[in-house]
C-alpha cells in the first residue's frame, strides 16, 4: 500500500452543479457522514486521505516497524570508543634519537550542545578555524633536508612544508638559533629535532 | 551510536588515536545496520525513508572523517566531526519523535 497514492482521486468523480446550491452541498456532506465509516473520517482528518480500517492497521504496523529499525540504528555500539582508543600517554613519539611532536591538545567546550544557538556558535568558530588554517596554508615553503646520523648521510631531498609564523620568523631572522621542532606535513607523521637551518 | 562519536571525538581532541582495524569494525557494523534498515523499512514511508537513509549515511561520512583525522593526527577536525554526527543523530531523533506522536495519535483516534 502506498500511502502517498491513497485517496488521490477523491474529488474527481464528484459532480457539482453550478451556482451556490447550498442545499446540494449540505446533502453531499450529510450523505458522506452517513455512508463513510467513522475510522475513515478520522483518517481523513489525520492524514488528509481516506483509509479503510485495514489500511490504517497496516499503516500503524509500518510505523511500528520503522520505529524499531530506527531504535536499532541508534542503539550504542557493543564496544565503547574508550576501549578502542589508544590514549596519548601510551603513544610513542620517539624512536632512538628521532622524536616527533605529539599533536596538540584541543581545548574545546563540549560541542554536543542541545540548543540551536550553541550549534550556531560552534559553526562560527569552525569557520574562523578554517580561515586561520587557510591563511597558514599560504605559508608554504620548499625546504631541503638532510638526515644524518653519526656523520653518515641517511637521506636527503626536498619537500614543500608549511611553516608556522614562529618558524618563518626564526628562518628569516638569520640567527643561528636552532629551531627545535618543525611540524612536517601530516603524511610524514613525525616531527624531528631541527638542529640547523638556514634560509636559502 | 552517538556515544561512540562523542567519545572518539573527545579522544581525538586529547591526542589519542584509534587503529584502522578498530575503525574498520565499526564501519562494518554501521554498514550492516544501514543495510538492515534498507531491508526492513517499509517502502511506503516515502520521504521518511529517505530521511532515515540520509541520516545513516551521514554517520558513515562522519566515520570517514574520523578515520582521516586519526590517520593524519589532526585533532582540529574533532569539532567538525562531532557536529556532523550530532546533526545525524538529531535528525534521527526528530524522526523518532514524529513517528511516536503520529503513532500515538492514530492509536488514540482508532481506539
């Protein structure tokens, strides 16, 4: 049974005489009231369509099934996320002399808010964050690197990296102050100690 | 379902990670639930059915984003993912409310 298709032709078969024949209209209404079962009248009021008792029953069953399916979809997962997560304290950020920086902790208010106003402010903040990220993305530089261990060259090459403002200022200052860390693009997943750098 | 995203996003903010295999298991479960939903939802629910399926797909999108955020170590994405999952859950919750109200009205009127 397609709910949308029921009762589409309700009024097409009605013959209405021209002019304001209120008596005719009243007779039609009274006749409808007398011949249409109460259930159908209620369904028309509720749903805007006329349904038989059997159809109504089927519709109620369909709604109950939908509700059940919905509750199944929303029910919690068998294992909580806490059990699947490896906490920051247990992650490894150093292998031998090579160490990389842990991702920053994001201090944030609980974004699971109930009111539309809170949601709106969250989105606004996200917009600002995106804007700042785009601004930083513009500061891309080609960096040559040499990875040495005990005087032996292990790897050399160059890559495009994003520098923070602090990193850029350190490079442009020309001072020989070593930049301690450099956050490499995400695909590298590591942050190495930066012993010496020079603007090229 | 939403509890998983809530906890995972909180973990992401705090610098925790989740392995690809664990996320894969969650994805399989989500997909299974969506497929069950597609099979059991009565076809005559029309627009309601579409809303249902879109919301369940939105959960899968949020999971994709979660996987990306964990693999690229970008806790900055946590808020966005949390909002996306929250939106999907709120859609489902509002559908649930509508169905419940509708169902109650029908049973009251027909009794």
